[in-house]
């Protein structure tokens, strides 16, 4: 892991993208239209678990994919 961003479920992110029939570039375009462009190569890294998004980035992707942030965040049982 190369940063201290939010731990997310990369598979949930990928599935949300695929449910919309979107490519990585489609997500990049949608986040850019909302004013918080997320580079497609980073989206791929988030899906693989190689990188963690910062909160603003996570929110932009969730909004673009019509899911909640909670659906993408890894929760730890107490």
C-alpha cells in the first residue's frame, strides 16, 4: 500500500463500475465532470488494492458510480 488513504473494497468498486457498463476512462470522465477528476490509472490501482483513495477521491468515485461511500469502504468488525 503506497499511501494512508481510506481502506476500500476494490472488488466493490470494480463491480459498481461494471454494473454501469463503464470502463476506467468512463469513471475518470464522470468524476471530472463533477469537478474532482480521478485518473483512470489510479482507479485501476484502487480496484487492485495497490493504492488507497483519499476521502475526496472516494466521494467523487462513489457519486459518479451512484453508490454510497459506505458501500466501498472496508469495515472492520469490533
